[in-house]
């Protein structure tokens, strides 16, 4: 359940920012989770709801920005879309594709009042 | 209430191991908790006299207070953090109601903007790595499923190498200190970290273990992570390499099923190879699957119990350690040159 640790990491960043801004409560948390990252958005949302109970973000809605995967193929040199983690290059079939987008796990922004 | 250790709300909790204290916040609320430090601090200890000492620190709300602090070794922490120290023994990060540990979690939260969810962990890992590099220490993070033979492999590796250079070990498991005891039986120092319900070690836990073990210069530092092929992939500990262990009693397609871990690793040990004649396991297929996920993977076929194939693995460790040593001596030599140059410039004035 490393989603639990990640959810607590998110809460920590959210609380820090909320306090700095003197917020009363957090309405919305927007997370950027790449399709190739090692996290399941649904599991992260479940854990986030659990760890935020009673906190400044207790009623916050969680939104995800989906980041599609892409990478550069080391064999054919093309920039290609990656559907699966460490999937083959759709152009030449090589598995030597270096992911450039889709591995993100970031807190993008929060809405506070 | 502190979400990590659960203290606070019911009076001061001064645990036998670890420390807690009561304090007043700027808004007037009084509560107690195991403390986190907002400021960086370093302090030395005289272990010969006592392991306890007192120090003061400032919270983010400006309250300064001092309290006794019990632990061994010397440490510098990069950021605010929550910690529970004991004297000797093992580290249990699963003692709170969450039964899990979060690096950097503390009551005294710092006002700081970081966007990457793992940024706190990465900062702890970077601090560990810096310490390893400054002291010529070669650090490995061993990861695998439960039952792949990690501990047996470690014991065998230590027995074969301990006469050549100092070795120390961090053992991660949810519960029990069985593995650390197996390592200590070889005569090298080992610390057990219990993660409770946590599924992986993190940079902060390992930072505390490093303080406690205080590894020697030019030594080998081995971490046996929690047996889990998923979660430890995401959490850097400061190691130079992740070493994934796959045993031939598992499936050849495991690298495809759990690609993150085999991608994160630089080395794969195919263990229990002495059993190959009795199994349908296709070792070439397993290697091909691993290289499909990670084309740059270095692979060794070994049998930790019989000793076959161990020499190539041991040579790989020796060369890694040698590289760390020469890196450190180059740094020291460069610093000496710089000092000599500055002294010469001063002499010319």
C-alpha cells in the first residue's frame, strides 16, 4: 500500500501551502498522475480521503490530470506514444524506449478559501 | 493528533525509547507529541558517559524549548522531520495508528513548496547518498519478492567478503528482527527496521539507521528492503544501485508482471540456480524478459546456498567499492591541492 505513503505526502504538501496562504479549508486538490507512473489514481484517491479526514483538506475534492505516456526510441530515434509501462516502440518494435512523459506524480494546484 | 505516531491529546507520552514533550502553540493550544525539528541541528555525543543529552530547538511558531534527547551517534537532518530514537536495538516505524511511516511528517510543518509527491523522500535519500559518497561507502538496496532468498544471499555474501572490508546491514521487514539476528550471527553489525503495515523502506528510515550504524570509511552498506516487488521501486534510499533478486522457483514472466522494480534495478541476481535441473524454469527466457523491461540490466546467475556463480557477483561488489574509494581519494586530493594553492596565494601577499 505505498499509495498510503504517497497520500500522506500529498496531504503534507497541501497543508503546508494552505497554512502559508492562511487558508480556512481546502476545497480542491489537483494532482498530475502520469499513465506510466507507479500509482493507481483510484487507490490514491481512496487513501487520500482516509488520511485527510479531520484535516484542513477533509472535505477537499481530488481531481486528476491524466498525463499520457511518450518516449524516445533509442533504436529508431522517433518520439512515440507509450501505452503501457515499458511497452515496445510502435514504429520499430524495440523495447529500448526512454519514457519522457507519463511518469509524473505531482501536486499541481489547490483551491482554498 | 500526530498521524504517524498517534501521540497527543491524552497527556505527555514519554516512551521508553524515543522522546515526547508538551508544548504550547501560538494559538494557545497545548498538546504533546514526539517531536519533529524545524531547524537543522547537529550534535555530538559522549557515549562513554551517557547516551542522553539535552538540546534546545525552535518551532515554527517561535517557541524555543529544550529537552533531553536520547540516542547514539551524531546526526544532521536535512529538513523538518518526525523521529523516534531509541538506545541501540532496532527501529520500529510502525508503532503509530497509521502503522506506516511518512518521511518528513511532523507536527511542526515547515512552510515550503515542493510539487513532486516524492520530493521529501528524495531529499532524505540525497542526504544519505552524500554521506555515502563523502566516506567512500558503496551502498546497495536489495529488492525482491518474499522468499527469493535475499537473506541467505546476504549472509553468504558477507561471509565471503567480511575479511576484505567492513560491512554493515539494514534489514527491513514489517515485523520481527529475525533477519537482523541472522546477519549479526555472521559477526557484522545489522539494524532491523520494522515498518509495521508499511510496505517499503524510505530515505528517512534509512537515514536513522545510517546514524545508528555509523558505517566505516570505504565500507560496504547493504540494505535488504521489505520483500515486495512493487512499492520499494518508487522510494530511493540513497543507494548506488538497486539489486533485484529473482529466484528460479518463481515465474519467468515476473519481470514483465512487475516491470517497475526490474526497471529501477541495475543488477539482477537469478538465485537458487542449483535447483534448475529439477524445475521447468527457463533461465534464458527469464533473462530475456528482464532485459525486455531493462535492456541495460547486469545479470548474475547464482546459488547462495551452494556458492555457484557467487564470484562474479562478489567481483562486481569489489569493483563498485573500489570506484567509491578512488572517487573519495580524488576528492580529498583535489581539496588538498586547493588548500595548497590558497596557502601559496596567502604566502605571496
